[in-house]
């Protein structure tokens, strides 16, 4: 059957989205074209395509300019999904009936523009003034949307002084101030309106609360985890809030896009082909573990399209087509352990277990990895090798662990230094730094220039940094390591031997980013655990022995 005009147009747009890496052919093959052209925009949003990527695709298809405030100036007039700037009408959905209405308005002399361009959707007012319930609700919604636009992972809200409410966004791992007009006199009502979003009645802050709600933004359903705890300020008790922003329809990144070193990408690709075994990703909260696990699942889908992939998560952060995802619900009695026990009866080939939190879950995951399943999971440790004693201390038999464990990857996120406002100096100019880190693999030569962040920042960055890069280490559990685990060898001895065989620690990979002018030594020091000289005692008064 011949395609309709709408189907043909939709396929052209999908092809462009694939070309610009907004999606993949594997994901897009399940998309259904809408009944009419005006619904293409909404259909793409429902398939988790961002408004920015939709705008790029429309711009390429229509061969029309893409709006940029920096290049085209502010809108002299705008409406919902459109605006006029620099004698050009920019519209988010060029296939909507609204375009015809705007062209008609121009014909009647109501608007003036000579060209038509494309803009990204979602424009909203950012200047709340009042403090009644409706205006506070608008403040909360606006706060969340600005945080999402900035790519924040968390929002911190607290009564900082008797007169001031502190609202901060965690962006690139660092908290930044959000300016607002909410008076401290309204904090109690403001708190109640936040709690109301989670269908909870406010009141006197007496006990911690762990809640959640959903926020609709740009056609996406964002899950917000709300944690509240009582704090004292000026002799009064208030709620301190942290809102964690989770996007279950966010975009997947590949292993290459995450930024792992080439050798680690190749090794991870090889591990994704493994028919069974346990792969652990370690790191603190916010280190990108979930992003790495999702990237591995994506690669497994590509390499093994016939396999059954199932996950147990808390929460489901990104919805993956073709993967059976389960979100645990402890209030209903569904824990990681009970969910994993159920999954093992559902014929999985690959299982993702969000976190090894207890001995029961850990033993089940290891048992699954030894009975023909590839198991991916996470753990909180400071380095890759420290996952081994952590699991043994948890109660796992060393022999069983050695038989099941394939690899351990540890990772952190470090901020990228701004290339526009940072300065340069020779690595050897700071003798303390060069003496401390000069022995690391891939460290700069003393004469090589490295970047120094300008903490005042500029228009291109925030406090001298913009964006983040991953710093990682990947330890393969080879036969020698298996025997060392069985023999209960200390972690530092296992790592020392791996290093003698070209194993790259997070510090080795991190200093290579300094050499490439991507980050700074100061940023590594603030994000990575202090390197210890394993097997040596600390010599008080000598900082250099921390290498």
C-alpha cells in the first residue's frame, strides 16, 4: 500500500533525526505516523524526541533558519509556540494550522515579517511577583522548568536566614543560585504547595518525608523525587527540600558518546557479548552509573537482538523500547530481591539490577550470573578494586565471587574547564602539582601547558567550567585475579599488579584529560578520592606521600 503524504513526510523527518543522532533506526522503526501533518510535532514528543532536536530536523527539512536569540535578537512579539524577530516569523510547529492563521494576520497587516524560520518549543514567563497559592504554584512550576532547561539534577530549597529562602540547582555536580522573589514570610505556604504536588497535606515539619510526583514539560513526563526533612532556622522548624529530577523519556547515549577511553569502549563492547557473568559499575550518586548501564543495554540490543533484556530499577529513569523494565515498590513489598527472584522465572538473557543493596539481592544476582545470565549492576565504592572486599564483607563467598565476576568499572564526572576564559601555564610551573602527579601515566611533560580555571567565569560558563566528562577505570577479572580473590588478597595488592600490566586508574585517565586541556588538576582533586601509596604508612607532615 502506498504511503500517504503525511506518512512520507513523517519518514523524511525520522530519517533526518537518525542522521543527526537524535534517535536510532532501531528505536524509530516502532514509531507510528500520525493521521495528519499537524500532529507530527506531538508524535515526536511522545517518542521522547527533545524540542531542540525536533526544531533542528524541521529546520533541515524546510531549509529554514533556526532561531537563536544571540544571532536573531529578542522577539518583538510572540505567542504560544511562535515569535517574530528580525523580520522573520519563527514557529515551533510549521505544520500546524497556526501558521496559516499567522500568514493571514500578516496579509491583514496585523504582523510584519518577510521570512519564516523554525524555533524550539516552550516559552514561558519567568518573572513571578505575587505570593498567593496560584502564584506560588506558578513559582514552583517555573523553578522546575528552569532547572530542567539548565540540565539540573537536583533542586535544593531551604530557609537560609530569617529573611531569605535559598534555592539552588545542582548543575554539572555543583550547586548554583536560582534567583527568585519568594519571601520568607511565605515559606510555610510555599512548603505546603510543594507538598501538595505530591498529594500530601502540609503541616508542622516533624518527620522526614520521601515522596514523588510527575511534572509535564515539553511533552515529557518528568518524575520528581521529593525528600523533605525538618531543619531549625531562627528558633523555628521548617522543611528543607531536595527535588531530584528524573527523566524517564530522556535520550540514550552510546558508550562512545559518554566519553570512555577508546580501549575501555572496546572492552565494554566485548563484555556486552558475554553470555553470562557479573559486570559491576561503581561510583557515588551522580557519577553517571545509570547512563553507562543504559548505554550497555543499548549496545547489547544492537549486538544480540534476539535476547530477552529485563531490568529491576529504583526508579526507571529512561524507558527503553524492547526492554522489560520493572520499578521496585517497597511499600507494596516488591524489593530488589523479590523482583529479581520473579525475573529469574521469566526467561531472561540479560538482567539489569539497579543496585546491590543487601546480601539477599547480591547472592541472587551472583547466582543468576552463574546460571547462564549476563547481570549488570551497581555498587557504591571509591574504586573498581574495592568492590571485591565490599562484596566479601557483605557475606559473598570469595570462590563464588571469583567464578561469577567478569569486570568492574568505576567512574566519576569532572567538569570541563571553559576554553574561553581559562588561562594556561606550564605543568611544571607549579612544582607541588608536577611533583605530586608527574608520575601518573599520560601526565603532561613539565613544559606542556595545562589550563587554569577562571573561577569568576564568563558568559560561556559557570565559575570557569561548562559541561562534564567521565573519568573511569575498568578492571577485568582475569584468571590471575580470580585466584587472588579466592586467596583473599588485599585490594591494594590486586590493583598494584593490574597497574604493572598497564591498568589505567581514574587518576591516570583523569590526568590525561588535564593533558588534553579538558579539565584541571584542581577539578580532579575535588572529584576523585585521594590517591594512596598502597601498603605504605602515612608520614605526617609530608603531603606528597598521598600519591
